[in-house]
């Protein structure tokens, strides 16, 4: 019943920027946290950024200072702003909605490709 739809991925040159969007089918107040994960070819999925219901945000060390997670409650959407992109940021980025009692919800993913 709950769906997350990511968008905003694409091809960008190193040093460029993208903004990823994650639109939820219900109010994002319903979730204990929302986050972005990524999975590069041949690698495990890793947490990139997480934002709690209180607004507290955490980032992977590799993206601190470059990526920013934010929310728009009116639009039921979570964003990930990716700045100063590097080739090693290339991955499929997945939105995640955390629910302590009902389990997590995942989006389908959006491809981010950063060229040298």
C-alpha cells in the first residue's frame, strides 16, 4: 500500500550536481526516519544519508559536506542534494522509509552516473 518513487538521477560530469527526489504515497510523518542508500556495481548497498522525524540528519563520511538530505512535508517528499559529485558516487540510489513496527519501505532506485 505504501510506495516510494525516486527521480532525479542521471548522467553528470565530475564536480556537477543533482537533486534526487523521493515521493511517498502517504504522509512522511508516518515514518520514523527516511534515508537514502546507494549500491554501486559489485558492491553492497550502503547508507548515504538518514533523517529522523525530529529533523536530525546523519551522513556517510564519504559524502559529508557534499550531500544534503531534506524534507517537504506538504509534498510528502524527501530530497537528496548531491554536490561536488565524484566518479565514485556512481551508483543506484534508493530511498528508504523506516517504520519500527511495520517494517521498512524501499523505492525502485534511480541511477546516478558521474563521468570523469
